[in-house]
C-alpha cells in the first residue's frame, strides 16, 4: 500500500472520528496520534517529491554537460573511454 493510500485512509478515519461526535479520552488520544501520523505521512510525501525533483535536476544537468562537451570538445569521448564505460555500467539497471 502506497503512501497516498495510507494518507487517504487516515483522512477517512479522521472524518469518521469527527462525524461520530463521540470522543472519549482514549479516542481523543487516538485522534491526536492519527493527526501526528497524517502529518508525518504528508512530510514523507513532500520528501519523496523533493527527492524526485532533485534527481531530475541532476539528470538534466548531466545531459547538459554532455551536450556542451559534444559541442565544444567533441573528442572528449576518445579521452574518456574508461569513464564512459563506467557510467554505462552504473546506469545499466539489469545488473
């Protein structure tokens, strides 16, 4: 179950608490724990989104650097054969 589904279920549970209108000290504690959990789930969602965004920026930067190298120093591939093979190996997800 993904973070989105957990958050959806937690929000439904919170609504159920409020709809019943019945809060004991125990259910109030449960509601406080539920709210804390929901806030943590939202933080995780933001962190996952930020991580994805940073990864995309790094990849776009790498692509831009390769384009610049191709344009201004086209023979770079001859000098960097070993590094290119290493990069290909790191990118290859089959391993």
